[in-house]
């Protein structure tokens, strides 16, 4: 089922104020309800290659696989939707490709990337992520971070060594504990949730979150929420204005109409209780 006209998306990636090339990559497909953002790492443009491979692999894999799925089906082994498992498998495939490219080409040795993928279907969404690129949701004026960073700093926060406020000042906040392409296998975190009309979702790299606090992200999205392209531009501008020390990428998504799948048990249940 095409989601064209039911979901709107806008995205922007920028080199920032201090880098000489952009190692971030983004892609969107409104009809599929699919958005992907990756933040690469590695010398000799390795990060740029890793993020490009990851984004193109996820997009191409899901464009083929989603056509064959029966929305409403559940994966018997995991209990997740078949869409969630398709996203998971696409990210695993991207890891395989980046890892292989890294080992076959000396100049890309050790390259890797974070990734966050969001797929909308049947009045809900799935998010998969590896690393510290994030998904936020703005609902009823409240901004919530949906993903949890795979980073050393997040682990230290969880153990009580730092507060979130102290972590923002640390020099070690960008050390990720998981990334695409670094090892032969990778653990992918998957979440599913209900999507409501007029929610606004933000996928972003740490070039946004390291430069501007969540309160300013919320203020900017609320101010520009009717124009997602303007909101993306404003987030990039704010990040640059606050230092622009890294590449900056943002994708904004807003459901504008319900998008239930035909004959979906989930949507019938959701309609009953909403």
C-alpha cells in the first residue's frame, strides 16, 4: 500500500562548519513510508563510503522486500511484525556489505557507520538503529527520544557516573559501542509503536544533538512543524550556529492521514480503542 499523501517527509544533510567533506547519508521514500540516516566514520573518506553503502543497501533491499509482505502478519520466532524483521534483515545485510568492503579495500579498512531506519505501515512504525544516530517523536508538544544511544557515554550515564547534562560537556561523548561494518556481526535494536496523525518524527545524526539541546530541537520543530523542509533547514542552521563541529543531518516525518492496512487485525484493534 502506498503511503503517498498520508505521510510527508523532508530531509537535509550538511557538511557543517568545520569538516571538509560530508560522511553522513540520508534517503527517504514517502510512498513506502521509509527513511534512513547514517553517520559514517573512518579515514580516507571511509565513513562516506560506509554510510553510502548502508543507506543504499537498506533502501534497495526494503523496496524489493516490502512488496512481498502481507501487512498484519507476525514473525513467529520473534513476535515482531514482518515489517520489523524486514528492516532488521536489511540492516544486517548492510553490515555485511560494509564489513566486506572494509576488508577488501585497504583505504577503507576499519570504516563504519551508525544507522537509524524508520518504516511506517498500518498506523504504526518500526525503528531500527545501531550507534548514536537518533529517532525523536514530538507528540502533543512533548519531545521524546525513542532510541537509546549505543555509546560509551550512555553506558556511563546508565551506571550513574554522569548526568545527561555532564555528558554533554564530555570529550568522550562520541565513542560508539556499536556500529555498522566494524565486526562481522552486529546487534540491531528494533522497536515498534503506534503512529498518530500530526506526530512529528525526527531522525538525526549527532551533528544535531551534540550542538543543540533537546529543548531547542523541540522549539524549532514546533515553530516550523507545518513546513518540514523549513524545520530541517532551521535545525541545520541552529547546529551550525552553535559550532557546526560535525556533519549535520536531519529527516522529519509527519503522518497527515491515517494509514491502516486492509484487513489488519492491529488496525481494527487500534480503531476500537482509539
